């Protein structure tokens, strides 16, 4: 028997949208969308290519999500919804995923979007000669089988539910095979997808313009005539341009950035409070941090509310683990409470004498510097002597990965599937496991959870993982950061997704 | 003269080779292999190793360098690792932007220096202001000055657009209004240092005998200043302009970043961030060559102004 997941999810999405709508139905947002206009977005661009298959940079994605459609898409709780795939069936053993594609969709170059195009997109990404960074995310695919013009089956080497989340991101963006053939290596400057906006021009280092796709398959969409991504040097310049009305939207704002505009009646602010996960990590299996009591002492010694108040004006969310509140797999456990007395007691039990020196790496980045100083203040207060060791921000992640530095502040962005972060960080064979953490129980749970399609059952396993992580403490969780998007007051229809990439396809402007 | 110029041009070749090797070696040992940057934050070590092999990043640096220069000498600078554009496609459109910015900035700095410090009326009236501006120009870093100018002239007064760049084809007015603030930002530092150099020379020239002779002939003060003192005081500034072109490129990088101009500097910063060696090295060659040519030109100009000095 096959499960009709797509339809169930679509129903869920409608209920979810209704619930959200009733929560946030202010007068202006319930207005009907208006057609026309240009949305100008200020972005600190590091864009190198607009070929989704070659893309690795962050800022490329906000443009790619307009020119291209992905097979499926994400809601704010990271549940998965149909887009180019209208529905999908998963075989009982989880090793065959059949995608039912939307019919009558055309690429911007006039060629048909069909099962053959989907197969080409997967095969091309999986070909080692292409050198796509997404090959690893799709490596579980054994073969892609065209059933008929609008049906395609992915045969997997093993059951792997996180694949669907990957298909909502870059790995699922469908590029025109004919265009790839035509432009060859220059495809990155001539993107051709099926998305609501058609690529117009890119002056590198200056701006990217996309125009409304008059033939878009979704009736009445998109609303905007043009979206222009204009480069800004930094958020200060971005906010100044917003104030003068030269741009309509700027994101990636920290709470302290927004002081410039928070009393401005022409500008509205939209915060997201389950942003990046801020933590501290260490070499879990090496001295001094292989001492469980020391790790717990540090977890109790940190006053997360104080860090939140100073760095994020109290707008961030206290973290109790790597998974932010509001996602479908978020645990309900309580975070470590601030308890310096208990921390001192644990430190004594751990056999650590007052005044023991501990080195904390201090990456050259404003926020992390302040964060480190607050951590030092609080750990010094329980009798440790924290030495801050400067390290170049650009190199510190690599140094951490190479295990050349031990005690470091760390940040991670939320992934669309629990397996995304939990497996790479906490599985003993995880690709980003730089703590040396290894717990056979966690390995077993993570491996099992990968093989289950039912989200409720998966969540049970992840709940157990979160519980163990809170005891083992390979990382000490601190907060989920708050970030803001600021936009002109006439800009409507923006919704944050916790991967922090702004989506513009459903937005409109009140003229 | 001609033989001198030929010799100088020939000397550029070993210079370019030495400088690019230095650039190549430092960049690849400091930044490491581009593979990690190309694959993103979560790439596994195996994938990085595979890509290193595919692109040949695992070979010794000297071998990689020789390979690169062998292609470069044949005019093949390769393709950008990250954007997959050919280096010419990436680099050529950015050159006019930076060239225009730099030329305007140098021109503005020289003209402003000479005007404010030679015209007798200006000297009397605006001397304290000139000194203040010169000190501000030298002491305030480019990026700071740029942001301040944006705040004053674009956000508060709304006279000019904040940042961005518009080609000539979109209209002369639009083009010039976008380029004013970056030009002023970049020129400020040079205005400062040129003023200090020029003013001292000017004072020295003014004490000399021919000025007295000129005055004794009954020439007006303006004529004495502009015709007799100026040509004598300008020589060190000409040399200084030549020497400033290296730092000017640095200033252009910062200015282009602040004002989001699609110039060479911005491309360079992006290429460094992405460890994009082909683009970085091509820009390196371009800048080294540009500075050397500019120095040569400034020497030629110097000799044509001052007949006592000849190139030999």
C-alpha cells in the first residue's frame, strides 16, 4: 500500500495557513494583493553563479528561489508542501519515491518541464564530473526512472526521509536541460528555470534584475512586475538606503542594527526569533572537557538571559538544544537553568581547582567577540580562569574542523530536516562532527530515524536524541538568535522561514 | 628617452613574474585550497580531496604556478572557479569602472589642491578650511568617510543617491550623480597629502628671486602665482601622483565596496573570499602592470615639465 503523503500535507498546509492567518490577521495584511510594481531588495551579495547546480553561496539562494521552482517547498515549521511535484508516494520500505509532476509547466526558454527534465537534473548533479556540492545530499539516489511524461521514480539505496527536505532546497531546483546544453559553462550567467520570475540581467557587483513570468503556472502569480537585488556594502548602508526609499527590503539585521529605523513610521520590522543556533563546543573526548561534571558546571554557569539581553536586546530565544522551537521536531525539554552555586559545586566534584586556566577561542567577529566576553565573565565568576585566544574569523571553522582549537563558540543555521544538523554534528561519523562526540545509542537512534517516513514516529526518536545530548553535552546550547528584516510600509506578504533565506515570490506592494 | 622606455617595459616582465609568484604562494598558503570554499561549509574531507585532485590543487605550489603561468603566457587565464565565467568575461567589464573612478579622483584631488592653494583669494580666505579638509582627508579612513558622506548628502539632504552605479548609457546625469560621492571619498586622502606636499613647495618657490622679479615687473598677484609659482611647485605633486597609484588601487577597493560599484576592487575582494585564484592572479597582474605603467608615465610627464631632468 502506498501512502499519499502529498495530499495529506496539502490539507495540513491549508489548516496551518488558516491558523496562522487568524493569528496575524491585522487590517493591512488581510488586504488583497495588488499587482505590479518593482521590489528592490538590498543584499550583501556574495553571488558567484545563478546556476542552482553549482551554487554554494548564501545570497544566491534568494535569487534562485525566484527564477527556479523546487520540486517541493517548505513552511515556517519546515513541513514539506507540493510545488513542481503535486504529490508523492513513498513505498513501504521507503526505497522508492514516486513524484507526480505538475502538468503543462514550461521552462522560461519554452521547453517542457517533464519527467525527462527531472531525470536530467538529478543525473547531472550526481555526475562526479559536474562537481556539484549537492551530490552528497542526493548520494542516496541509486537511479532515476521516468515512468511517464509526468511521473518519475527515485530508486534509493536505502530509505532516507531527509531527501524530501533537500528537494525543497537547491538540490530540488529544476533547471532547463536545453539551456544547460546551450550555454555550457556560462549557464551561471544565464539561469533558465520554471519560476515566477524570469532572469533579465546581472551586472556583477551591482545588481540582478528578474521580471514577472507572464506564463507562470500558478494562476494570478506573481504579483510584482520586477524584483531587483541591489548590492549593499553592509547593513548600515542598507538601512540608509531603506530610509531614503531607494530600496524596499533589507534582511540579515541584528537587533542592534535596527535602532536606526525602529521609530520610523515608514518602515516596518519583521523579526524571526528562531534563527541561528549559538553554542559552545569542545573536544568531548579529550581533557579537560572529557570530564562530564566540568561540562555540566559550564552549562549551569552561563546566564543565557544576560547574553540574550546584551547581544539581542532580549529578542532571541533561549536554547535547550540544537533544534529551535517552532519546528516539527523541536523537543519540549527545559534548558539548563542559570545556577552558579550548583556550577561551583559541580566544579568541586569534578576536581577542578579554582583558578584553573581554560582557553576559549575568540574569532574576529563583532558578535562572537562580545559573546565570548560574556561567557568569560560568567565562567570566571564560578572560579575558572578563561583566557580568550584570538583567531581569524575566516579560518576558525576550518581550525575547529581540523581539531586544532578546542573550546570554541559556534553558530549553525537551522536545516529543513532534523537529520540535517543532528546527523552531521552528533553522529560519530557525522561530516561536521568536530567535537569527537561518539555515543552508540545516539548513532543507533539517528540511523533508525533516517529510515522512518512517519514524522510523529521520527520525532519520538529525535526526542530521545535531544535528551541524551542534553546529558552528554557535546555542545552547550545558548540561544537561537533574533534577526530582522526591515521593509517599506507598503511591502506585503513576507514570511520568515527558519533557514533565514528571504522568499520574495509571494510578496506585493501597496502602491 | 626611447631606449629608457623600452628598458622600463622589459623590466616589467621579471617584476610581473616575481610579484605573481609571491601572490600565488602567499595566497595559496594562507587561504588554502579553493576546494573547501567551492563545496561549502559541510563538505566532507573525501569530497574536498576529490575536488583537489580534479583541479590539481594537490600538486606542489611551484608546479601549480608554472602550470598557470604557462597558460597565462599563451593568453589563457582560465575560468573562475566559482562563477565558471572566463577570466576575461569577469574582469573586462570591471576595468572601466575602476579606471573612471580613479581618474576622476586623482583629477579632483590635483585640481582642488592647486586651486585652493594657489589662487591668492582662495589662499587668504579658505586657508583654515583647506587645512582642516586636508587633515580630515588624511586621517579618516575611506570607508568611514564614505558612510558619513552617504549619511549627510544622501540620507539627510537627499541631494544624491546613496550608493550604486549607473552606466553612461542610462543617462549622463544619473551616471554622474552616482559617481560624485565615491570620487570625493577616494579623492579626499589624496587631496590631503597633495596639499601638504604642494603647499611647502609653493612657499619655497615663492621665496625665490624670480617671483620678486615678476612682481617688480608689475604683474598681478594672480598671474605671479599661477604662471610663475605654480609650475615650479607642481613637480613634486606629479611624482607623488605616480607613487600614489599603488595605494589608490587599495583605496578604490574600499570605495567600491562601500558604494557597491562593480569595479575591479569589488571583484578582487569577492575572489579572495572565494579563494578564486584565476581571477585574483589576473587582477594582480593587471594592477602590477597598471602601477608600473603609471609610474613610467609620471616620469615622462616629469621630464617634459622640468627640462633639467632627463630620462637616461
